[in-house]
C-alpha cells in the first residue's frame, strides 16, 4: 500500500475560523495577532504564563507544565508514568519522525502529563493534555496514562481533575488509538461507581475522540472562554451539510447556552473555582 501526502482543501464557508489560535510564536516571545480581536500582542501583554489577551480575554494555548504550575499547590505535583512513551505500533509511514518532532516541539514524551498533587490543600490525581504534542491527539500511551490515573484515584479514593485539549484520536496508531476511548471510559466508570469525583476543564480545542469519551464523562464539565468543543469540527460539518453555521458554533459560550457544559471558568480563577468544588464534593483535608 502506498501512502500519499495530501493537502486539506480550503473551505470557503469557514471565514474567520481559518486562523489557527495559539501558535508557538507565543513561547518564542514574538509579536502575535489575537485570533479573536486581531490586536497585536507581546508575551508581556499576555500576562506571563496565563496567556490571556488583555483586550478581549481570549485564552491562548499553554503547555501542560504551565497549567500544572497554575492549578497545583506549590511543590506538591508528583508526576506518574513518565516512563511510558509511544512507538510506531503499526509501522505507520513517517510516524517515528512525527513523534520525534513532537518531542522536540513540546519537550514532552506524550500528549498528556499525569500525576498527583494538591489543589487548595485537597489531594487529587491530575491529568493535563499538551497541545504542542501532535495537537493533544490520543494515542495508546495517552489512553494508558489517563486510565492509570483513574485507577490510582479509585484505589486511593481521590478525585480526578483533568484538562483536555485534543484534535482527536491519533490516526498513526489506527484502531489501537480508537480503543483508548473504551479503555478510559471503563476506568472512569469504575472511578465513578466508587463514589469519586471527576472534574474536567475543556480547553481550546477539545474535539474528536477525547470529546466522545473522557471529556464528556466528568461529573462537572467546565470550559475556558471561547474554547472550541465538539466531535466533528465546524469545517467538517459545514462541508457535509453545505450550509453556513452560526459564527460561534461549538464555542464554549454556545455550548453553555445549549446545556453541553456546566460553566465557563477563566484561567485566572480556575484554581479558586476548582478548590471550591473540591470543598463541596470531597472530604475536607486533614
């Protein structure tokens, strides 16, 4: 079988959605244009690690370590399963090169970082997906790390806090990638049946297999402002139905209005908000 490279055709119905938010230019300290309001910004204007547009409040992508620094109590995060790394399980052409490029771009070994930490003094298990490792795609190791996180939480009777960002299942791992949806869902169900809490924060974008499994199975589903949330993206839907969708279709505000998520929580108050939820729904720390 011969695999050929192809270019995604332009969709004239997309309009403003053709821009890609949150590029690595932020990390390099170069001036960028805000995707939402088009203002030219520098790293200093984005508020350090928070990366929020001061003019319109747009939340740019940040990496997994930055999120952990924001959400976890200082010096409490202990990473687990770091030794698990992906490999070319079905001998997909050029996948090895893509994995190496993803490692260099993200400084991570996989698209999710997992561990134990405290949030507001509450012990939790945490998983945070990284947009700079193959756009947070879910491969076999991603699913395994998330599954182990829930299994540890079930064994210890602790809540799980998750941050999702994903383009969906990783096509370079074929059906093995898709199987992670069922595997993670089973672990989440066992965690829930044991009376434990799962809170998930959906960030831009949360799409594909992650939306169809992990993200939507939380007890409390939150999202960052203007995050794209859905299964198939708006471009695919527009091409399928040949109609123009509403301007903010599948954005967090649209999903909240239609009951798809529970609340929208900005990055500046996420730790305080999650701490309050942990206080209400879990045992108080000793």
